[in-house]
C-alpha cells in the first residue's frame, strides 16, 4: 500500500477498490491506525467504531470478490457528523445532555451511505447543538495545518478528520456556515446543497428551515460523488425536494466555458488573503472560458443580524423539551441563543420573515442575471483562536455576512481552497449557484481544480 494512502482522493480510492488493487479492509485498517495515532491530539472523532467498520469492510470485500458493486462508494471508509443518527452508536450532537442517546435507526443520509457501500468509521465531533462553541465538557478539535488557528464550526471534526487523512470524506451540516467555515479553514471542497436537496430525517436540528446537510471532501469531484448518493426525495422528510437526482460526478466534466460568473465589487471587510483567493479564482475560471461579470451584492447585513434571531427561535423550538428545564446541562453560549429565541415577540418574528423574503428575492434576481457568483467564505480568511474569543452579536454577524444569508435563501454553494496564508492556513472561497444547480457549481469547482493545486495541499501531520 502507498505510504500516502490516507491522503488519496475518494475518487482514486474508489477506483483502486473497484480494480481490486486495494481492499476495503486494507483501507479501513490504515485509517483506523492513523486515527489511533493522530486523533488523541487532533480530537476530531466523538466516537470511533472500529469493530463495526472492519466487519463492514470484510463483507464488502466479499461482495467485490463476487463481482458485486454497490456504487462509487463501495468499500470506501468515511465518517459522519455526530448529529446524524446512526443505529446502535451514540449520537450526541455535541451536547452533554445527549451523551447517552443511542438511536435505534439510521438517519436517511446514513442509510444511503451504507446502501452505497460506504464503511462508516465513526462519528465526528461538533459544536454544541451545531451552534458556535463546543460544550465546555468537550475538547475542541485542532486545526491540523496550524494549531493556533480556528478549525471552523460547527462541523469542526468533519473538517479536521477529512483534512488530516482520518477519513476519505465526511458529512457536515450548515445552518449559518458550518460546512463552509471548516472547509475553508481545513482546505476542503465542501458543498452546501440547495435546501431540501438532501433529506434531514434523523439529523438533529439546530434550526430546521435553515439546516442543510452536505459532503466535505478533498475535491469537487469527490463532493459530487457523495452528493449523488445522499441527495433525493425521502418519504421520512416531507421537505426533501422531489426533483430527480442528476449524475453529479459526470456533470463535473461540463466545465465553465461560456458561463457568466459574477464578481462582486462591493465586498465589505474582505482581507488581503481573502481578496487574493477571489482574484485567483476569477483568473482561473476566466482561463477556462468563463465570462467574468461585475455585480453588486444586495445588502446582506440586515439579513445576517436577523439570521441570529431566526436561528434562536427555531433552536428554542427544537430544544423545548429540555430547555430551560435542564439549563444547567447546556453551555453558556448555546443557552444564550435559546434564551434569545424564547424571548422574541410575534412582531420580531414577522420582521425576520420579511427580511428573509427580501434577501432571498434579491439573491434570486442577481443569480437570474448570471450563472454563478463568487463570494468569500469569510471576510477574514483565516481567523486565529485568539481572534475568535471576541464574540458579540456584532462580531458573530460580521463573520456570517457571506454565509448566513445563503442559508436563509437556500441557494447551493461550493467552498473551495484558493490560497494559503503566511502561517500556512488554507484560504477558501465560495461558488454560489441557482437553486438546484449543484451540477453547475460542481462543474465550475472541478474546472478550477484542473488548473490549480490548492486542493492538493496537505497539513503537516
């Protein structure tokens, strides 16, 4: 086996497994050994399930020997965020109050991964309830590129494990930026699908009308492969969209020739690293045949401030059975969000919904005039842990400016690595598409990655 097996793309691993140049047991054992060596310091896993993973790998190898294939994930070891119910495995959603919760059935996304032949290595650590901070009882995951820097949240473990070679892909969730932040900070290609494109059945909610489940991978192609498995309608989730699921992996070959790519000219507080990543993305896509179009973004700040209140009221509803009755088991920041939500008036809720409708309409109108939109993942490309200690409603809103409005509108976005800071931390940017045009943003991401190598940079671990 190659010494760098753990850093291969999902696509490459899948091809080796199919050609029987690698067995699922070999791949699974290699990653379990690496988890055992590195994760005591990286802390990306909430729960590792080695016995179950190896048993599944052995069974899948037998199927391979018999000429059977479940699809492009057959035998590939991956992991899922610890808010996706997994039968017989603790699923705490980063919460002390749920540490003993063991589901009796799988979330739909977990079922689909298993049916496609994925080997589930375990559950990945996350912030409390998928909000901003880890519960005080949990040691946060560490950024494998530079431990002095933020990992991104709430899918922190998903970002760290995938970047550090502790799984070949992972699932995350995004309510205000929780796929995009850790994808940016860990050099990953993370996809927030259109709201409803992926079922949320069996996924513990933060705010149901804002929650998106999607893949966090090492390339746009890998994200396309995983999305093709988990997307689609679901009888257990009436909000899962009925649209057919295209072949996203095949669509990555479509490129960007002739596509109109919007480049905003009114960004606010974008630092130099962030701007360089956007400029590099614009140049690379133009060389691939895209047409760059100057655009003006709508006002995103009011929507971002209202996002905080909307998230709070929906989270309060999700936790009604245990909060405030068991307040002592909640961390201070998450409890403050729930208090905010519980204290809102009907008039405030109406204002939130009107602001949401406005920003959705304005983004729809902008995207109707172009095919794709480039945005920063964050205004500050790579915040340090020290910088992230300042947490007020204003600082939180400024960090969410380019992410939260797209959760309110539900548009799909693909976050890609587009640079590195002087301290060796990845810098990401977003490609935003029209609703249900995941194929378009994945094709653009793949085109970008055909002429750049930022996605191939690996951490020094």
